[in-house]
C-alpha cells in the first residue's frame, strides 16, 4: 500500500507542520508518495525539509519513496535551479520531467541545496557563500560589508549542528528574495534540515535530569538555544547557537528550530511567530530557519 | 623569546590546501594540536605570536577550539596578530565567556586585550611585570620583547 503525503502548495516553515502531520501518519515499511504536483511555491526551508522527509522515509525501510514533481514550469525550474532534484534523485523515485538547470551566477539562490555530511562540507559551504553573499548582503539588505563574515560564521555553526549532533547527513540552502507576503522587504534565508536524532535525543544524557518532568523536545530546544547547553561536557561547547543569536540580534534577524514535536524561535518585532510551540506532529531530526531582513526600511 | 606561528600556513598544511577559513571543530582541533606541538618544541619562548593575517572566516567553534583552549592550557603568553573585525567577532565572546583574556596586536603595534575585564587587567599587569610590554605615555601598551 502507498500512503500519500501531500506537499503544501505554498511550502514553507508555516505549512511544514501540515506536511509533518501527513508524514507522521505513515507506518514503518509503508511506501510513501510525496505529492508536489500542485506546488506553487517552496521556500528553502520547504525544500530541505522535503529532503529530510525522504531521508527519514528511506530509513523506515521498504521501497524508495515516490515524489511527483511540480507541474508548474516556473516552480519546477526554480526547484531545479535550487539544486533540489540533484539531491532528491538519490532519495526518491521522481515522477515528472525535470528541466536542465542553468548556472547560478544571476540567481538569488546564494547557495543551492547542498549536502552536509562532514566538516569538509561545512568548509565548502562557507567558502562558496563568501564569494556569492557579500554583494547581496551589502546592496540588497543594507548590511555593513563586515557583516558578511558574521553571516558565514552563522551559516557554519548552523551546518555544524548536523555534523556534530544529527548522527546523519542533512542539507543547507541559502536564498535571497523579496518577502512580499509576510514582510514586504528583501530577506536572506538560511535553511538547514536533517532527519537525524534531534535535539532531545542528543541532549538527553546530560540534560534530562535537570529538567525532570519538563523534559521533552521543547525543553531540549530551550536548553540548546536559550541556555547554550551542549551534549559535550567541554566548557567551550554551546558557542555556536549563542553566536548565531548574537549575530541575529544585531541585524534584527530571526531563528527558529523545529525538532521532534516542538519548535522554538527568537522572534523579532517584525514577526508574529510564537517563541515556543509544542505538541506538533512529530518529525525526525532538526530543521533550522534563519532570516535576516533588509535593514532600515519601513516596518510592514 | 618570541615564537611566531602563521595560522594560515598551519591550516593549509594540516587540514586543506584549498580553504582559508577556520571553521568546524575538527579543523580547530587539528590546527590547535599543531600549534601546541610547535610551542612545546621551543622551551625558551615566553610569547607566542599567532598570526591570523591570511585567514578568512573564523567561526565560534574554531575560536573556542584554538584560542580559548590554547589560553587554558599553554605556559606561554599568546599574542594574536592580523586580527580583523570578523575574527574579533568570533574570538572576543568565546574568550570572555570562558573568563579568559588574550592580547591582540594592532597594525600599528599597539596592544589591546580581548576577553573578561578581570582577566584582561591581570594579563596586562603580567606583560608589564615580565618586561614583555611597556606602557606608552598615552596609556596604551606595546610589545618590548624581541
């Protein structure tokens, strides 16, 4: 039997829970059909999240999951340019005609969907982003040119969470776009996702006793993002997420992390998200979203 | 008395001949271990200059793995050279949160200290007491050791 998992027509961090809810209903060994034929838009978060779902489905065993590609040519073209199908072809049996892709030079895709499995991959990501991002961060977002290095640092630390904690590989994508619907400003978005062990499992040996009955996905995210704790006893650990927070507070940015059944966010004034949401449909691993908005323009 | 280590050269030799960025824990560990061996090989050195001049990005993990751990464990005084604003952004909070301090030499030779205020004051006193640095009439510090 094949279970249908519908990909939301507008697939981003907001609609991800709907997707996760459908994904969570699948039983082990059940073949999944990820239906994206009606997709009209997907954020980098949606794309890397879909790959994480494919990774998790593969781990459940059974036949390779199916994926119907978007039928809208523009959407299909964007997914291809963003490097989605290059990675998806290893995880899914894809149905639909996949277009050939053009080089990224003129694109707002600052970093196409890139696998992160080891420290070497993080080096490559940081090296590539510095070449492409500085002009966009300075010109389109109005960030101080010096902020590019901080951006690369934040990206490095977000990717390292996969290498250090996930127990499996994951993906990262970075894009700049005009966020008309929610902000009315240009933004740069970093999306990182994996289907690994998640924050709760990673921190359980060192943190669960401290939280007692409160221990769960939400508490684990709080320990990591707010308190800067790490599964390692080394006193210098936990610097990465703290550093990302410092960088984002300077540039009025947002971070949200979804892991298991919870999502935590540092919410800037321009956003109406909630700091913590628990009781979400379970989804493996961790999915990180970082948004840096254009500086100095009118609030929406 | 002063030992000089080019971090970019260590990175290229120990980790990658391609990348100029100090990112990830494994990279930081490999670079630090190389620096520790170099420091250990020169028993006469009292100050080790760690030159970041040709280094691109430094992330928080590498700042901790290299600078904070060297500060905790080495017998010599570390002096960072070639530090730009981006490097500083990673190194300062890491060193400060560890309750440590490190000396940074600016392009004009003036010394600055990054890190926890108490540790910074102690470090400057130590440099002067050991005649490794002297105060300028303007209240700044510069290196006197050769």
